[in-house]
């Protein structure tokens, strides 16, 4: 099966294309700064007013901004953070990817295959959408594995052992391989730990950095994966094999940061920076293609579609499937980059 293609000039005028393709390094830097400001402000909130409410709120905000950093890294993988590739890669690696144990270049190699073969048999991301719809009990089990840290632990464990390389390799080769796969990520996290320790709040690193990374970020990564490609109407139609989901303020704060909900527009024009995707949506909504576009009003509506399988067909799964999926090189790259975009 082969997916249909749409040319950019079938979607909008030349002037509109110039407008939406324009990249602004300063806008990208502002989004990165916004993510880190919310992260540090959330940590400060708990340090100043330590109680269960501020802690839970901080975990949710920080987890969403960690996903936000992965989303901005995804923009970097498409060369959209800056006009110059060196600066684009610098911003993507140092401020977005490495702090959340991801890696832009490895993600780019795998992710471009997803764009070329979206929802086809050889789409490397098909495994994320193919199981749906599922039953509500099945989704509740997945939610529990995500929020309890089991999914995050399985992914990071697979990532760590992949970085160790083969036991038969010489020690020097294994050390070089480990540094290539995880060295900068560990270094950046040690810098973050050192900074928090110098501020007298070392405990914020395990409780307000690693914990959100292993829990809430996993919850909303799964929701995002479901919203983007699960239970779509037509796997061969570029307007219907992916989805845009409208997001209100709270959804953008806790679930869908930095325009990630405009996934249909991203697939049609993957070289458009994320902050221009709302403009692409506006143009498409006024076009003859509007009626065909797969758009849902919110994430609750998407989850209802994705959990519409009758409960009597429920088949409890096992956590080991997450580990098994993470053993191949491509899947490890996906896990490093927060399960694909």
C-alpha cells in the first residue's frame, strides 16, 4: 500500500508558503527559554511552598515541559530551530535533547522514515498506533504503568544497556560507545544536579526532574502518540492518516505544549517551524480540503475513539512488551526521543 502525496502548492499560495516556512531563531530560543523558565519556576514553587498540592502541580508542569523540550528537539531534527544547521543542532542538543536523555541526530535518522512512510507497513512508528482501538481497562493498565514509572524505567533501562554495547567488545570500544550514546546526556544531568545542589535543593533533581521524566511525561507521551495517528480514518490519505487535535489552555499547559497538537499540518509541511503551524491550520481550514481533514475537538474525544473497543474483548497485556520493543536500535532511538513525533 502506498500513501497519497500532496504538493505544497496544492495546499496554499506561494506567498503563504514563504510566510509559514520562515524560521526565526529568536522565536525558537524564546520557546526553549519558556520551557526552562516553567521548569525552574515549578521547582522554586515547591522549594518555597512545600506541600502535596504544589508538588503534584510541579510534577505535571515539569513533565509537560520535558515533553516540550523533546518537541523542540523534534523541530531541531527537521532543521527548524535556526537557519544555520550548526546553531540549529547546538540548540537542539544542549538545551532540548540531552537534558531529557534524547539525541537529535539519532532521532532524525529514524524519524524521517516515519514521514516518508506514514501509516504504511514499513512506518517505524506504526507500532505506536496499530494496537488501537483498545478497551478502557486496557488503557487504564497502560496509564498505571506510565504514571507509576514502569514504562519510563523500562525505556531508560533498555537505553542504558544499549549504550553499554556488546559484552564481547573491548573495554575501550564499550566506553566509547557508551559516551557516544549517553555521555552528553549524563554530563548535562550532572550539571543540572550540581546547580540544584549549589542552590541548596539537591532533592529537586530526583523528585522534580527524574520523577516527572519517568511518570507524567510517559503519560502524556502516550496520549500524544494516540492523538497523532491512532484510529485515523484512512491510512493512505495525507489529510486523514494523521490528526490535529484542538487544545485549550489547560491541555497546552499539561498535555500538548508548543503546538504539538497540529500534527496533520506538520505532516503536510514538515519543514515548517512549530510556531507557524497554527497559521497553516488557519489556511487549510479556509481551503477546499477542510472537510476532509481529520480534526478532533479535544484530547478527551480522541481517547474516547481510542478506547472504543468492547470491554468483553479485553486481553491484559504485559509490561515486558515495552522492553522487547526497546531492544532494537531504532526503538532505542525512539525511546531516547520520547517515543517518536
